[in-house]
C-alpha cells in the first residue's frame, strides 16, 4: 500500500496520546500500530475525522489538527476556555466544536478560520450533531435544553426544555429523525413533528450510540455488550458481548459493501466487526483486534477517500457541496484562528500554533525512522 493504509483507526486515551492503527483488509484482517502522537497535555476527550484531517479535543482546552495525507501535525485551535467535549465535521468544509465553556465554534476547514463563536448553552455543551443538509445543527448541554441552530445564518432557531441533562444528540443518516440520550434512555424524535416517537431504555448508562442505518441504532454503555435496536419498534434486534470491560465508544463505516463496526473499551482493546445487515439478528463476526494497553476514551476511523471509501455518516454531506457553499457564504467570520503555509499568524484573541511535526511511527515501518512512543 504505497499510498498508506486504506482504513486508519484513531483513538484517544487518558495518557494524553493519539493512537493510530492501520486496519489492513487482508484475509484475515489485521490491525498494526501506525503512529503514536503525544497530542495534548491532558487526557483526550473527543476525536473527529473527515477525508483529510483528524482533529482531537482535550481537557487541556485545545483542539489539535492532524493532516492524515501527509502524516504531520497541522496546528492547534485555541478558541475555547474549557474541556473540549464534542467535535463534528460537515463534509470537507466545516468543523463544529463544543466545550465546557458553553460555546459552539464554527470553523472553516480550508483556512481554519473561526467563522462564528456562539454562546450556545448556559452550562457545558455536551454533544452536537449536524444535519446531513448542513443547514441545521442540534446541541444539548448541562442547562437541560435541546437547541436547534440555523447554520446558514449562524443563529438559534429553536429551544426545547428537557427534564434532565442529555449527553448525546445524533441525527440519522437521512436526516428524518434524531435521538437524544439521557443517562440510560434514548428518546427518538421525528424531524417533521419535533415530537418523541419512541423511547429505548437500557439497564446501564449509555456511553456511545451510532446509526448503523436510517432506522437501526448500535448502543453501548457501561457494560461489555453492544446492542442493536430498531428505531421503529424500539425492540432489541441483537446483542453480543464485545469486550471484557465497559465500552467507551463505537464507530461505524462502510467499505466495499461491508458494514463495519469498531469498538473501543476500557479493557484497552480496539476491535473491528463485520455486520451482515441481512442477518441483523446474528452477532457480528470479529475481523481483528488490538490491545492498545491504554485507557481509551474516544474513537474514530479515518478513511482514505482516494481509495473510494465512504463513511456512513458522510454519505449525504459529501454530495451536498451546494449546501456547503451556501452555508459558508452566509455565516460571516468573526474571529480568525488559523495556520497557513507561511506560518504567519492573523491577530486574534487566541492564536493557533502552527505545527508541521511528523507523527511518530513504529520501528518496523520503513518509511519513517522515528520510534513509537511508549
């Protein structure tokens, strides 16, 4: 693979390190260490990917950017005052970040400008999710509210009071429904009515949730089990023991017709599973696993789009360039925080640190000479 691994699993941990593993789709699949980077001065709390970059958020209040094409650091975003709690890309053009300072920041990912900084919640921002059209976003926070944002104009559109604090919000891939998670309860909403159509309740607190299809959810929590639920019937379709300890994060993507799930656990293992949607009641088959020997906190999968791979959650976003252009043309920039090739800094309240340091790679990799950090 001269162009690098097609599938790169990236994970953050309490040890302040971003771990990268190449998932090689051979027969059988294998996962090998690709890089280890001491990304932050505190534990990592969030990670997000698009077709070029990986961004990480941390308790050190910074967002670090990595260029996965060149395998180098790209810079740091220093707009927030508080732990970064959530990060989400919209296609190739924008990034949204949320933090304990109650702010949501909208970033242009071409020049890494902060287009707008919104005081979104009176407490912490706990989760954000961008509609596939790119015109709307949802956020939840510790002020017991669910807020809808008009991203075209960069303003609030609607506020819904919740009985308790929600810690996860997620749009379905088709944008027709969304879900909120409050402790061990998932409320399912329809976009057209903004009303709850069903509720899923689990025994343990839910730590991670992903839409596998428009109507099937993968849910993991403070135990070793992953469960698939139907949004229509709210019934559990399948459950299987994935790890020996609680699951911290789930990620799903599609590769050459295969539906793949990646799980990360407190036991230090990252596992890749193959899911047959035609046999959803059967447990997924384990393709490969790796023991990171780290206390994992967050997980994502970077896909080399040059090899014609698609992310489940980005199918609509990457095909909606017209909407992206409309969004970027209307949201006006307020503060600028960026790095560029000349490493010149634009004056802002809080600057970006330009970096071009290469990510550390294992000894066995012939392309780089650095040793992997332990």
